[in-house]
């Protein structure tokens, strides 16, 4: 199992190529990594069942790198206010 932790990227590349990887713990199989086919996508099944909706437009290119706005109040103060009814 330690080998899987240390070499996860390697095993994920194998799975992406279509191979299946069985994970052993003390010689006993405990899990199997297999590639997910596009038709089997969990998101697609959620959309098909009506639980989720497909995106209406693509995310902006800077979505993951743009700076977040500064909070108007202290995060610590908001957390304490949220918890004050518990004490």
C-alpha cells in the first residue's frame, strides 16, 4: 500500500492508458483502479437523472488564478457569531 501512495501518479498513468491496477494490503486485494469511460461519467448520470445541470457557459480563463475580493468583515468574527448560539 505504501508503494501506491509513493507512486500514485505512475499508477494513474497506467489506468489512463486503459490498464487496471489491483491494490493489495498485506497481500490481500482491497481495491481496483480502473479507467472511467466517458459514458460512465458520474456527472453525466447526475445530469441525466435531473440532479445536476450542465454548465450554461465555460468558466472564465482566469477563474482559478484571479484574486478573491477582500472580505467586508472578519472571518473570525463571522465564525464566532455563527457559533455563539452553541455555547
